[in-house]
C-alpha cells in the first residue's frame, strides 16, 4: 500500500488531497502546526474509512521538522508521495513598500524555506518511484506576467518553482520525480469565497501527479495536468 505525507493537511486543498488519496487506498500522513486541528482532520478521514495518521509539524521550525521525521520514520520505511502544501499569505501583503518585515519572513519561511527543509529532511525516505509535489501558484509565473497582488507570496512561489527544478536535477538519477503545480484560484480560507474553483477541482492535479503523471514531467510546472511556463 502506498502512502502520502501532506504538510498543512488539516484544511483546504491539503485536506482535500488527503481525502482523495485516502479514498484511493493511500495511507495518509497529515501534518499541521495546530495539534487540535490536525486531530480533528484525521478524525474526519477515519470516519471515511481512510487510514490516516496525524503528526504535528511546523514547517518553519527545524526542531518540529526533525521531531516529525523521527515519528514518520518509525511508522514507515518509505514515503511514496511528499506534498509540500503548507502555505500562507498575510493581509498586509499588498506592496513591497509597505509590508512589515515580520510578514515577509513568515511568508518566505513558510512557502519557500519550509518546503526546502522538509524535502531535505525526508530525502532518506524517498526511494525510486517516489514523488514530491510542491503546491505553487500561477502568481509565481514570471513568463505569464506578475501582477501587484500579494507580491511577497508571488515571490515565494516563483522561488518554490526554482526549488522544484533544483531538486529535480539532484534526484532524477534516482528516478524520484519533483513537480510544481498550480491548483488555480480555489475556494479556501486563503483563496476566499469568490474564487472560481472548488477544493475538489483544486486538488485534482495533485491527485494526478501523485498517481498517474509520467515521471518525465519532473522539474516542470503543471496546471490541469498540463505543463505551463513559469
């Protein structure tokens, strides 16, 4: 049986990815900063007859990441799918001229540095055929033209796409795939109620990348199962 480790999996797209993969027979390892919210999310999954474990992990805290690794490695020998989903955007992210220092650090630490360190830490558990999926955004696409909306969030996602490329170059000889994906504008706490996609639609590409996508797509930026420029 395959498994999937999902950061920030207690709500939104992360939870929906956990739900859909769980219904496909994956063992789900769900992580989140908040223990009570993580426990509640796993309770919902187990009520759907999904094999799920909650392990507390704050992707901005190296001690938390190390602790989570020890717990996960006690449960499993291999991680088949690692999904770096945890991400934030602050209300003050309206311009590089006004966004406070603390918010810049929080966004970059969570959206960019977090996925690097989590992937780095869990590398010993990634084996031939494993897949890493980084949840990015079209707001990080330089090719398609950036907009003024949430510039630090945008920068963090551009960086995350570059991280995908670098891990791909490092891991391709081991036949480990690393993808970036854009879920689209999704109705979540981050995306807002006015977004155009449901969480089911937003999670769809992640499910495809985890189960069916050719490994030759590694290092690419994917939306709706297609390679897009960034």
